[in-house]
C-alpha cells in the first residue's frame, strides 16, 4: 500500500521550532554541565557562577537558533520549504515536488521518528526533518498505516 498525501509547505518558523526542540532533546546533557558549573557556588559562593552559566546557556541556544534560521535561507535547502507531497510505503518515503520530480528517502536513512498528537516527525539528521502533520493525510486509515510502518521499523513503540 502507498499512502499519498496532500501538498504541504513547511513554514520556516515551524522548522526552526521543531529542529531546536529536537537538538535540545538530543543534547540534554548540556544542562547537566550547566548544573555542574552552578555547583561551583558551593566551593566559592559568588553569584557569577549563575550569571556565567546563564549567559553560556543563552549563547548555546542562540547558536543553534542561528544555525537553523540559516538553513531556511540556503539555496541547497530551499526545496524543503516548498509545497511538497509525500508518497509513503514500507520501503521509502518519496518526497515529490511535482509529478515528475521527487526524492526518495529510504527508511534506513531516518535516524528517529516522533509521533505527537498533531504530527509525525521523521528525523534524518540534526538539520533535516520531515514534518508530516495529520491534516495532510487523506483519511485516518492512511495515518494509521504510516504509524504501523513506524512501529514495524522500530521508530516508535
């Protein structure tokens, strides 16, 4: 069975939010380092431990925010922010620009997948995400089929 979706344009703001959330979830250990630096207050009591750590965390988040905002401006990634349709089957996800142009992504290229109440998020790498909101599926059976593929491939439980 092949699931064909409606055309969908990923907005740059949505992409930045999803990508930043993904990186912060993936690199959760950075906050443990910040906590360890703040623990320096126990060694030398000074408010600058907290101020310095806060500044470092803000700069870290700003770094990733700028990276993802830059991705939306690159010529190489402009295709990700155009109206695309998708054909999903058990072998691959075919991203189609039009009837003749498309790019297949095999399931083994996808690192992780997240299922939320509103969308599927397929993570290829830190900068490449495939966002599939439920509204682009033609019916509920298509959405359930994609979810069953994700379960079979071991991306969700």
